[in-house]
C-alpha cells in the first residue's frame, strides 16, 4: 500500500510566503497556483481585481475550506465579485447546492437576495432556472433592480424559452426592467422579434428608448439569417425628434446596421448628418448612409 | 492642477532626485525630453484597482481626459482636449486608449461616455474641431490605432459572424476582443478573423504590419504573446514570446512600441508582466524581433521590477508604458511609472491606488526623471506630438469566403524535428469555440471546445491544402496511419474569409527561407479540399468516420465502453483490471474510494471542492482526477501498488501518449482499415484476455476525443451541460 501526499509542496509554500503566497513569473498555467490562504487574503483586501484573479487562479484548486470563503461572495456588493464567485462555484460540486439555494431565493420576498440570486443563476447558466427567473421577473414584490438582474440572467443563459417572459415585461412600468429585458433579448440566439422593441422607441424613459433603438439594429443586423429591415419609419422619427442625443445616435446606428432601404432612410439620415446639433449624431448618420441598402 | 510627486513617494525621492541630478544628454529639453519635442499628449484616467488583467478592456471609471502639455514639463501649459461643450458631454467619460494621426494633427480614442454606454471610437483634431463618433452599438471598440491607407484599426467585442456570438473566454469569462478596421470617417467597418481568446494592444510597425498581444490559451498554455499581422488583418503570425520570451521572460507582453528598425530587425519597447493583478504594468523590455520569432531576443532594461505579480517594492514600482524619445540608440524613453506596490491586492488592502506619473527613463543609466504627475489621475500613454512617417499599406489577396490553409511540406516542423518519413498520412483540422455556446466547463481537462472539420490527405509531395470556414479559429494536427496525432501545435490559427495561407511546413523553421517553385503554390491551392460548411451543420449527426464532428463522451464514447469494456471494468475492486485507490481530503477528512469502472453511470465525486457529478465513472476512470485534484491537501492510498495513476489513462491532447490507447492498440486506419497492423506491438486489449476489441470506428472516436483534449461536453451534448 502506497500513500501519496499531493498537497505537501503547497503547504510548505504557503507557510514560507504567508499572505503574499506563491508567485510565478514565466508561463503561468490556467487555473493553477491558487491556495486557501491566497483566496482568503484577496477577499480580505476587498479588491475586486484581487478577488477575481485569485478565484480564476484557483479554478482547479481542491479545497473544501474554500467554499466557505467563496460562497458568501454571492452577496458581495460588487457585481463582478458576485459573478466570479458564481463562476468558481459553477466548477465545483457545490454548484447544485448553490443552484438550489439561489432558486429558493426567488421564492422569498427580499429583493437584495433575489437580485444576487439572479446574478449567480445567470453565471451558472443552468437552463432549468429559466422558469423561476421568468416568473420572478414579473413579480412586483421585487425591486426594479432585482427584476432587471433577472432579465440580465435570462440573457446570460440565452435560452429561447425566456423570450415570452422577456417580451411580456417590456410592458412593465419600471424603466430598468424594460431596459434590462431589451438588453437580454439581444443576447438570445435566434431572437428575431424586433417588432417587440419598436413601441418602446417612444417610451418616456431615455434609457429605454436607447435600448429599443439598439435592439432593432442588433437583432436585425445585416447578414443575420432570416432578417429584413423593420421599424425604419419609427427609427427615422426617433432620429428626427428624440430630445436625447444618445437615443438619436443609436437610431442612426440601427438604420445602418440593419441596412435599411435607401429609398426610405437616406433623406432622414442625410438631414441628421448635416443638421443634428450633436456632432456624434451627425457622424453616425453619415456612417449609416454608407450602409443603406440601395 | 498639475503637481509634482511629493516627498511622500519615497521611491521617487530615492531615485528621482538622483535622476534629476543627472545631466541631460538629449539636447537640452526638460527632464531628458529632446528639445524638438515641444508638446506631448497623454491620457489622464481616474485611478482604479480593477484592471489588473492584461486583457481587460472594459474597466470604467468616469472622469478621464486627453490632455496636451506644452512644453512637456510640470510648469508647462496643460490643455484638456476632451472638453465638455454645449454639443458634447465628456464629463462622465472614461478613455482607455488613443493614437495620434501620422501628421500629428488628429487623434482617435476609445471612450465610454456613461456607465450605460460601451467603449466607442471617436476622433477629433488637436485644435478641438471636427469631433466624430466613429462606432456605435452594443459592443465595445477599443485600442484604436491609425494604419496606412486612411484607416483605423481597433479591437472589438463585435462578432464578425452575424449569426454567431462573439467568443466568451471560458477561463476569464469575458467577451473577447478581436480585430477590425474602419475608414477615418467610420465607414467600411471590416471585422477580422477571431481567436478563441482576446487580442489587445495593437501597434503599427515601420513595415506597415501591426503588432498585437494575443492570449494564447489551449490546454495548459495560458499567456499573452506578441503576434503580428498585415493591416488588412491577414497573415497573422508569431512575433515574440514563445521562444526567447520563454527564456526568463514574463507571462505576458503588451503595449509594444517601436524603438527603431532596419532591414533585418525591428526593435520594440514593451511591458512584460504577469497576466493578472499588476494593473497592466510591469518591466520594460527591449525586444528585437529580428527576422522571426525563432530569432527574437529581449533585454530587460528594468531588472529590479518584478516580472510576476508580486508587489513591486518602494523605489522600484512598475511601468505602465513607454515611448522612445530622442535618438533611438540613446535608449531614452517617455514612460508612465508608479512607485511602490503596483499590485491590486496590496493596494486594495491599503485602500490605496497606484499613482502613475510621467517620467523619462534612461535604459543606459537606469534612472528616471519626473516630468509630470497629477495625483488625481493615472497619467499614462504619453506621446510626443510630432509627425511620423506613414508606411505603405500591407495586405494579402482576399478571394472567396473560406480560409485556405496549405503547407508545402508537412514534415518541415520545429514542433517535432524527428518525424519519421512517410509517417504522416493526413492533416486533421479542428474548429475552436468557447463558453459562448452555453457550455460553462467542457470537462476535467483544460481545453477549449473543439469540433472536427475533417482530415485531409497529405499529397505525394508531402503538401496539403484545405479550405475551412473563414474568420473561425482552427487547430491543426498531423496524423499517422492509425489516425493518431503525431504533431500537435498548441495554438489556435486564424485566417480571414477569403485568405490563403501557405506555409513552408507546419510550424516550420522560421529562420530559413522557403523556396517555392513557380506554379507549385497555385496548383496546391487549386486542389484544396473543401471543409467549409455552414455553422449549423458543424455538429455530429452520427459518429462514424467521416461524419463525426464533436465527440460527446456520453453519446460517442460510452456506448463502446459499455459494449466492450464494462462487463469486466465494473467498479468491482476484487476483479483483476480494476485498480482502486482511496482519496482522503485532509481539509475535511472526507474519503472516497475510486475503483476502475467503465460503466456509463454518473459518478458523484464527494471529496474536495471539485466534487461533482457531471461525469460518468468511465470518464473519471480514464481521465483520472488529476485536474480535479489540483494541488491541495489530499492523501491518496492505493489498494495495490500502481493502482493510482496520477494522470489517469489519458494524456489529454495526445492519444498516442495515452495508456488506454496503447493498451487498446489501434489498428491501421489509413489507407484502409487493417486489423493486422497495430500501433503498439501485437497485444490488443481486451482480445488478449478473451474480450472483444473495439471496432475501427470506436477506436477512432476515442482517439479523436483524446487528441481534441479529452472533453466530456461538446455541442452535441451541451443541453446536458446546461442542466444540473
């Protein structure tokens, strides 16, 4: 019978270097050279960068104690930390346990916990979370921030079965939720219902209008399978009249990105290119003209 | 208000004063700046600790600005170029990079105007006129540089394939940055070929080519090397990092700038550092590209600066960037430098920030001289405002939509200089992808997603040519008559749609010239085997030879293991051929016994933090727990000596080096299946113990799976990967 002590070298290294840990120049190996001490030290620093780096480095680290260190990070105040913690967890057996716990959070009323659960579920990427996220996203008990995070999670998971719920919440009274849903729809492979975004070009919220304009161009991008330009007249109206330069910029971009017919869009874009008070709108309208379908 | 660094910066006091006391040999300018440099431009960014990863391009802190300083001294006149006006608001902008036009009259920069925005490209004249936004949309556009022919080259997260998501790095999780170009007015956007991981930090070379930093990431490879391409994004190849860079160099090289060049060499100054935690700052390295990567050499001109990610010491600090000034031979640089621990964890603990200021640095005397520092900002990327020569554009012919790859002699390879003549019968071409397809982790090995395009016969003259989908990263293996990879270069290759890439060999000796007889190349390309099929078809519908693409373990491998192997290898340690070992996790004192088992049941791993139940007993038995065990506190006890195989029975990426393949002893596959010709002697398992050996197709699938990294999940079973 022979016994291997796999961890001896690392134990010694940690003891020698203490907090600073083991540093290696030259070719680094993906997901290696992490340690519980290094993770603990990074978390103690509260540096987002250090936490991200250390968790990435410990991708393959076997360390039961580490889950006690990392799991609480799903409630860190910084989104990037929540995200990298979920990524680390996704690579471990505790992912199912955390997944179940996060789903459970979508059945309780605390918006902070629900928001963080959505962020974790989005990173875990399990398609089984889509129904729970979809249902919670339309539940007004949660804050707009939490529901926007649920939309973001659905976009991250990217499953087409999230589309109906995301389209439904486009009628939400909360701008953040609508904007989040529009952003999520753009991430779903094969999503082509650009007309769902068109009515939001006249939303009262600037961010929603900007997201709607962006969605039309992104979803109907020239070269995608099975798309035709749509919403052209609405985008032209937005370009001509929207008080926000940011929205007008995105409308101009979308008209070009979808290759709108020159017969419909050239005049409006030329007017914007020469007369819009914002120089960025003018330049983007000029670029869009070069992309029109002639 | 501009202020010089104060005495609180001990390092500066220790070294800067000494530097200031040195005489200036560069013609009487301020602090070592040549007298003909009347003005400099630089970027002021709000300090941060969240941009340590050298590939990060999305870090955002509002309040950045582009400024000029005339003359370049602390009492010079500082003017803000990116001023908010009634027509345009820069108040909340962050700016990540910029470049001066060839005539030094205009600037292009990448700015994110608000937290809801993306980084987009803008240009304006240095007198503040003609502000243009050049890109828009839902993707980031970063690292713009002017390139010849009235164009701007940049990196972007926008996918060149409208129907395919941009690659999402499986390791670092971010949407990758890839190359693109536009005209100066933003029209004619053209997106280039993609790598599986990021490409960042481009720089124009005097010969019109473009240098950039590429994250090489395949298996255990994980570094940022310098590569180069034509300005039309063709002809990508290595420049520096893999060879001399491995001789005491650093993990990553970035922000390269040209120092000088002649007919045989281009000399660069570049930052050399760890991939992470160093705020993209590190050593200053002088790199001589010479004629090829094989001949490239570097010199560390800041030997005290750490090349890894350890905190830098007071008085040593780290350099953010460098630009040569004066006569190149004098080796004086305009640099950004910060003192003390330029390392994000230490800074985070201290609730502090690195303070990059602008200095001159003499590589010969190893001394700095302070020029300007505003403690409210990182003062970085300083450039003399002066015209520079515009090289001729560089390009390659583009025709069609496929990428054509050809080699004149596959035996001409430095990956293995001892390939037996006649041993290579085919070239295997493999598509690469990553986490963007919905698979968060592909298996217990460290390879990206892979899918087979096909295998192309080597011609009688040892050449080959094939067409693969354009703009998609691919990988190449030379395979023998047993269909096993003989040469397997651990990088991804990219080619533009319509690009033809003809090599002398397969990673041939790049220090020598390849002579091509007239007409040979054309004939070779005309005979290229077409492996370019639409993306939706690049998934296995059956797993027979010629049809297989991805190799999902449970669907393509397990049926053969169940049929041929699982009767004996059933997890019963009392049977011969079922080695057994017990792992004790010393952090939790939990234990689990693993016994060789080639059945297809999922095996929950209950020791260590990588415990999980994603994989079958067969996968864990063959792949081993090596990657899952990592390096931590586990103790392994064998039932019999040799029962524990640290690397399992598979060498991920190399079937021929895998014990399981050596035991199964594959039969000849090419030119025709011949069961009498075996790869490893005469003994064939399990025939020698009365079992039924695998068929040629079954063996091929296992070989292919291992050669492609030994992953469990692929496109074919990704639905399973997406559910717990």
